C-alpha cells in the first residue's frame, strides 16, 4: 500500500508542476483593466499634463514589474518596460509584434501612414521616404536649411532682448519642413496650414470620442482640411513635374510623386503620399522644435556644457568665410553638440512612448500577451534606469561619447530596429545648424522656472521665455 501511495504521489508532483506551469503560461499580466474603454487613459493623460509621466511609468514597474495590463485609449493593453521588453517590441518580427498606433492617431493621419503599415507595404513606403531623407540626399540641403535658419534668426531674434523659445522653434521647424519637404514657400497657404496643424496635433493622443466639442473631433476636422490642402499641392507638383520638367528631388513630395518601380509604375498611391506627408508633418515638426528648445534649456542650466558647445561651434565659425553657408563636413565636426542633443533626448524624449499590437499570443516574462492586444512602450523606463545610465538624473553628454557603451534597446530617443526614425539625420542637421547660429550669435538666460508638461510633447510652461544678448555685447551685459 505504501509503495502504491509513494508511486502515486511521485506521479502527482510532475503533473502538478506541469499544470502550474501551463496555467502560468496562460496567465495575463498583473494589473487592472479599469473602467471599460477609458481604463487608465485619464490617469496617463493627467500624468503627462502634470509632468509626472516618468513617475507614472516607474510606479507601474514598482507595482507590477516589467509587464502589466491596463486599458488605454479604448483598448486592452499590456504595458512593457525595460531592455528585454524593448527588444521584443523593437527587434522587428512583425509576425509577432506589429505596429499599431492609437485610434485617434490613425483617424487623424489616415490609415495608409507608415505607422499603420506592416511587412512589404511598410518597406515600400519607408524606402520611398528614406530615398529623400538619407544622408547622401540631405547633404545637398544643408545650405538651404542654413539659409532658412539664418533668415528666421534675422527676423525673430535680432534686435530683441527677450524671446519665447518654443513657439519660435515651432515656427522655424514648420518652415523648414514646409520649404525642404513640401516645397511650400512662405505665404498665406503656409499660414493656413499651420493654423489647422495646431488644432490637428492637439488631438493625436486623445480619447477617440467623436462629438462636436471633443478635441478628437476638432482634430479630425482640421486633418481633413490639411489633407485637402495637400491634395491641391500634389496636383500642382505633378503638373510642374510632368509639364515643366522640374527636378524629381527638389522636395519630398516631388520625390514621392516620381518614384517608379521596374515596371515604370508609381510606387506610392496618392492616398499613401498624402497620409505619409501628414505623418512627416507630425513626426518632424514638433519633435525637432522640442529637442532644440530643451537643448537651449539644458545649455542655460549647465555652464560647463555650454562652454564646451560654444568652443566647438566657434572653431567651426572661425573656419568659415564671412557669410559662407555650413556644409555636411562642418556638421561632422559638431560631435560634442550632438552628444548634448542625445543627452537631451534621453532626459526629455519628445516621444514618450508608442503602441504596438500582438499578432499572436505571446509569452513574455512568464505571462501571456493575448493576440490582438495593444502593447504600450515608453522610453523613460530605460532612460532613467540607474543600472543602465549611472546617475540618470544628471545631465552628462559624455555618456554618448562611446555609443557602444550603451546597451542595445536602452536608448530610444529615435526608437530602434526597422522602425527607427527615418528622419533622424534630418533632425540632426536642423538641430546642429540652429544651435550653431544661436550659440555663436547670442548668450541667453531663462526668465522663468523651467517647469514643463507633456501635451503630448514636452512643453515648457509659458513656452520658455529667455533674455538674450548679442554675443559681441554679451560680455558687457552679463
Ligand atoms: C528630434 C527629432 C525627432 C525625434 C526625437 C523622433 C523620434 C522618433 C521615434 C522615437 C520614432 C519611433 C516610433 C516607434 O517606433 O513607434 C520615430 C519614427 C518616425 N519618425 Fe521621427 N523623430 C524625430 C524627427 C523626425 C523627422 C524630422 C522626421 C521626418 C522628416 C521623422 C519621421 C519619422 C517617421 C516617418 C517615423 C515612422 C517610422 C516607421 O514607422 O518606420 N522624425 N521618430
């Protein structure tokens, strides 16, 4: 009898262990889904508006670990943080995790924008965008960007004692995008577009409730107006290209209108061009303006870093003839300044996080991410992890001196993997050229405390007013 019982219990143990393992495999991550549809959306949006989104993300990790469930913007969601979670999201197997933005973003930008596309469609459209945004092509535009930035400084900075940085940087980066990417020169059309654009962008991270008074509804209406303007612009470019024989690389729109495959067919449909121009407008305008604004804030708050950037930029300025435009080789010398930009992105990433979709049931960290669920990643989880970046709250551009010292999937300023930001070189050029002219021509001091919120981009309260002195007089004024 004792022998039978012993055998019985011996058999029972592996069965029990197997059942425990398989039930854990089917176990959803910890956390509550909250109130249907709304879930934790309001608490995330509130955290963003009160500049506590980093703490919001870190608190979730403390409460539940690297993976937890919640409801965001109408969908059941799994929140993932940390290096291995980022690897799952960014390593690029779209049969497992595919891109999916929130409902609002899709409705506002259009369903054929790159963020919504996967597999071959994603490759085709991305390659088309990169054919204009790649360094070989951008090299040719440094001079044009230089002229746009100098003219902005002449118009908005010279002879001023105080300026408000964020709105000026938004004007500058919008004008750069309009001129270099859309070939849309200054005038009423640009003005109309920027008005609609401001309304449109305010709704990209909103709860998708389509009622006349909601942000989402206003944003969708503004998006329709911008799409109409873009279609008009496309028609003009097409005529210019076909009838007047314009250059296919004069701007991004003309470039996208001209790309053909081996069968001489257009690679992108008109809808794809419009939806992706909308994406580039959103992706390329707010992000760069925020980066430049926060770089100026960090330079004002860190005199040693400021002095090092000034020295680097003055050396370049001294090597140029009076009035000579910056070129690609000059940008390659701005190594320290770019490290300051990367450190700024680490501490205040313009893109706080984003969404993906589980294409199949996924096992991660001992839990199940069910097929079809939304996955939410955020950058501060690794950016502020002291096991990855020592003394994470310290502003130290030298962390980026040796890029190989930063573990993979930990710095997400421009994302990672096959969806890494295709505009990163474009952003590098506009940031470096802008900082070059600002730091060699002005000294500045913040006028208010430098508190900021996320809306959804980091936004300094009052837009960051500063006092400025022209450099030649700065020594007298300080
Ligand atoms: C400082 C400036 C910028 C920052 C910090 C930034 C950041 C990012 C990040 C983090 C992503 C990845 C999002 C994800 O994986 O879900 C991304 C994607 C993207 N960015 Fe940027 N970006 C910047 C400037 C630009 C510019 C100037 C352009 C266009 C000219 C641009 C176009 C795009 C596009 C089209 C994507 C989607 C790529 C894809 O899904 O394959 N970005 N950006």
